[in-house]
C-alpha cells in the first residue's frame, strides 16, 4: 500500500539563496502557492474585465465570490468592518482555492501544512490585536472583562478570557490543517485499497467495488469540506475582527 503521508512531503525545486548559513529553497509548496495566487488573480481580472450587464461564467463566479464574502463580513461585523474586506476576501479565496486544488490527484495541498495555516491565523491575530489597540487604546482590554460577571469570580474569568484570546491562532490554524490532513489521508488509504485489490485480477476488482464507492463518496465529501473549511476560517476571522472594532460587546 502506498504511504498516505508521502503526498504531504515538501520537495525542493531549486535553491533561492542562503541566509545565515541556512538554505532558502523554492519548493513544491511555494510553487502551488504561486499557482493559487495566479488562479485567483486571473479569475478576478477576467471576471471584472467585461463588466457586462448579463455576466458570463467567469464574471458570475467573481461576483458571487465578492458578494458572499461581503455579505458574511457585513452580517458579522457591520458596515464598519468593510475596511477589512481586502484581507477577508484574500483569505477566503486563498484557502478555498488551495483546498480545491488539493483534491485533484497528484497535486499538493498547502493548507494541510500547519506552518501555512498558522501563518494565516497569525496574520488575523496580529491584525485584531494591533488594530484593536490602535482604535480603542486601553479600552481594547474590555474584551477580557465580560459584562455582568460577579466581582468575586472576575479574576478567574479574566484569566480564562486572556488564555482563550492567546490560543486563537492555535485553534484557528489547527482546525483547517487537521481537517485537510485527515481528509486527504483517508482518501489516499481507500484509493490504495482499490489499486491493491485490483492487482488480484477479476476477484480483486469485484472486492474493490466497495473501496471505490467509498473513495468516490469521500471525494464528494472533501469538496464540501473544502468550501466549509474556507467558510469557517473566514467567519472566525470576521468574529475576531468584530472584537477589534467593538471590544466588550
């Protein structure tokens, strides 16, 4: 059976240079991230080029993506949150495109690596923290003091709130990473069953029907998970940004 972890291996394509004795390499992960950005750029440029009253397929897809993210942001943060639209839209499109590309056989799923999802989550965390302090000053720390809490348990609640806030990048990144990793490992295992049983001839192919059906069903499920995980990452980003704009609410 093929190793289900092999699909997540980082491979060097060429060396970019050396910094402090450490090699800086352009890898398959880097290549797919460049490809993801290129696909999104082409989609948005192609979708906005015609600006037809009756949109074509590409324009419809670009407009649907724009409206979906803007509606999500407005409903979670309000009109004031639209200043963060470029960030939220970029995150949604990057995660969604990366997830969908990863379903294609022999491609690479960049969101199955914790370093990528953690970098995205830290971007959100630092944006919330820095903008929250910039906009609200010390009032930002009202985020850690919920209203209506009895004074005798307030210190405990504040500690819990601070720990919860600091752990956001971990939960935000691990949720996406773990779901994509687990889904692709499961797909690889069932696909390996199909290939392995097929090597036993007609009887093997008969036995491979069930794993093949499971692989097909799991692929359909992964398409749904690819969108859901992009949506969950985005909605959590909106919720966290709301804390920067309205701490203590």
